[in-house]
């Protein structure tokens, strides 16, 4: 396991970290020849013994803190290398080349180089190669993709899980007369006759475009192309790093892949790898969730929310279901339209259950409107629903109604949303939607009639707290947390002795107290098991003995050990805590010794 690389932030497969060489490299970052020493291909030596001897010589680099890249056996992209070299233990940082489609786990290293990365032009090969290598190597090691990065594809590469890139392709393309920007690549011939370039850098200002002394300046122009290309790659790297830092890398990737059909295809193929993405995607983000394109329907945050509503969430025992449209303002209850709906419903609200229909999340129960991403998403509003959105919505609604039964349904919907629900064959009282006086009057009358003799629901605040507990910690967590007499004080719930059990934050996440954690521990979920010690500050990955595989970055977790019991917020996934030997696993909020 690595001693020289540490992951500091995560946003899906994209990470920010640091590689501790002589020159510390912040990742995602560019590695340069001065950072490493490679002994190259075994075919560069007279015999295999000479190659092994060259590998052994790398041990002498331990004081230089350069990345020592072991010799490798060249192989075609989809073929297994003809032979395998013996493993080598080094005191310093070590790099090992891994072929994406070879079998077996590679030897331990700090940095893994993706073999044949520069030849990954096919979108399917690119996605499969990145996933294959990432799944084979430890999560706390860095992935380096040589000779592959351009300003246009950099965001996609980082989102695939690449940590390190280089400027090889930029220099080579520049010398071949190719001019790169984040919007694509142009050849020198395509630029001929243009009065100006698309960049104001000093290199571009020096390029002669009008043909003067063309033959004499041709070599100089290619050097300037190479320098410009490197600069554009470095600039794009800054943008991508900020996107990861601000937890908006997915939105940036969705925009950037439009540069070429191949990149758009790669993103769609990647979205098909839901397991790979889901186990790396945080349960919440600080940034607004923008669903700007068709690919947004396939995002992990969308499918995860829908799955939890259908599998973890348990609707209250209600006779009446009210279907409502979403609103531009989130949470919905703060919007003008939903305030008007609430006024029109009046006291009947305690006798019905509200379900909001929206794209891309499909269904949002009223109790979960503050959960991520329901409380912080935005979509282009046109009033039109395409076939994919309609199919997704109706599929989720039908699955929900099979699991939760109602005797009467009122649908206050309009336009294509009403048309979509009607065409599904749902039997309901359709009021026509709207927020005008007559529309609200129809809503009030329909609800009043539907709720005649309907059972009264429990305190709506308790329903919300139970729903959030199940949503974040699994079905049954709400019952365990709210067992007995419960006191509600704003966003905090307390037991009969007025001891806090949990608090719901403004962004909809849940923070457990020690008493709340003790109630949930017997369920055996979202528990991080540690060794025989009492941690102070943050819990580091080496101290983790076991962790629930359901844990994702941002989850509330329970810390349990022979000497310690506590609660905190996960900084990495459960599987990653167990497999890593470096990095913060949990930010501890409360900890105490076991009696």
C-alpha cells in the first residue's frame, strides 16, 4: 500500500490528492520527466537478466524521492503480456505499468501507469480500460494515463478516475502542426489564411498566419503550437480541479463532452457502469445539482434517489394520495405555488399523503423534499416531457403504487405532465392543475371530498424524521430512532428525558447524537469497526477493521470498537476504508470510551 499518495477530496470517481515526490504534485496534476525515472521496456535490453538488473538498480533512488517506474513488457491493447517480471520492493515511490485488459492484480505500487493509454481512441475501449485498471488497483494509489490528455478530453479523463496526466500528446501534436483548445483541435492547414487565432497567449501572438517567410518559420511555428498546447492543457487542468473542489465535476463533464461525439458516447457508456460510479459517488454535495441534458437522467444521484424512495422509504398509512407538480424553488414548500396548494388543502393535509412528480428525480415524497438532491436541483423548464422522461416517471410511479396502496388519488397536474399520467391508465381525480383561483378551488373541493372519512396521519414532523432516517440509514432506522416517547424541538428530536437523538440540517442530512447512535447500533448498518484503541480527531483508514459496504462519502456513520463508540461523517466509501492504508476515513463528531 502507498506511503506517497493520499486522496483528499472525492466527487464521484474524480479525486483530488497529493503525490509526495521531491516536488509535491497536487492531483489531478501533470507529471513531468524530472519527477520520475523509468528503465523502459524489457525489449531495450539484451536479455531478461539485464532488464531485471536494471529494475534492481532502482533501489539506489530511495533518497532522490523520484518515482521509480519498473520495466515493463510491451503488449497489444487487448492481449496479455508475454511474460511477467518479478515483483520489486522499494523504499521510495514506485510506479508499475498495468495493461487494462490483462488478468490478475498487479504488484503493490504508489502510481499505476495505464498501458497503451495513448492508443485509447475508441470510446468503449477508453471507458473499459479506465474502469478495469481502477478496479484492479488499490483505491489509495494514483492512476497515470500517459500520452492521452488534451484540453478537450481532460475533464472526462479525470471523471473516469485518472489522477495524473502528462504533456506528451500536446508536444507531439504541436510538432505535427495540430493546434488544441478545450473546444477541439485544428491542423495548421485549417488555420492557414485566418487573420487571428482563438487565443491571446504569447505563443499565439508570435505565430505568423499570413504566410510571410512560411518555409523559414515552419519549424518555429510548430514549436509555438506545442508551447500553446501545453499552456491550454495547464489552464484546463485548473478549471477541472476547481470543478472537483466545488463538487461540480459532473456538470462540467456533461458540458465538455459535447466537443466530440466520441466523448459523448464515452460518458453514456460510463453511465452504464452504475456499480462503478455508485460506490464512488457521495450521498450529498454542496453544489446545486444541474440536470441540463439527457445524460442527467442516468446520473447516480438520480437512480440512487429513486431506488431509495422505492426500496427504503415507507409511505405513511394514508387513504388518500395527492399528486403535485414540482416548483422552481427548492424545497418545494418554500415556493409560492406549493404555499398556495397548502392553503387550498387546508386542514385536510393531515388526512392525505403528498407526492411531487418531477424530472429527473421522478418522485419526491413531501417528507423527503429536503433530502439531497431534491432540495438543491435545477432543470431547464419548458413544460415539455420527452419520451425518456415520461417512461422514467411512469415506471417509478407504477413501482411506487405497487408498494404503497391508496384508496383514492387526486392529481393536481396540468399540461404534458397530466397527459403523461393519464395515458398511463392511473385512476385518479384530475383537477387540471394550476395556481389560479378557480384551479385552487377545484383542488380544495377534490381533496375535501377524497378525504371524507380518511384516517388522520401522525405528526407530519415525525413522518419527516422517520423518512429521513430510513432514507439515509436503511429501512427500519426510523422506527428504531423514534421508538418510545419523542419530543420535537425545531429540527432536533429528543427522547423522553430530553436527550438529543438526532438533528436534521438545513441541507436535509442527518446528524446523530451518541444516544441516537446507540439506538441504531443493533441494526448493524452504517457501522465502521475499528481496532482496540480510542481515536482522537479524525479516524484514519489504517485504524479501520471493517465497514458497511453501503457507506458512501458524506454518510452519517457509527464508529464501534472494543474501546470506543462514536459518530461521524464518512470521508470515503466503506469498501475504500477497508482497502486503504492512507487518508481520513471518518471525521469524528463525538467519541467516548466503552465502559
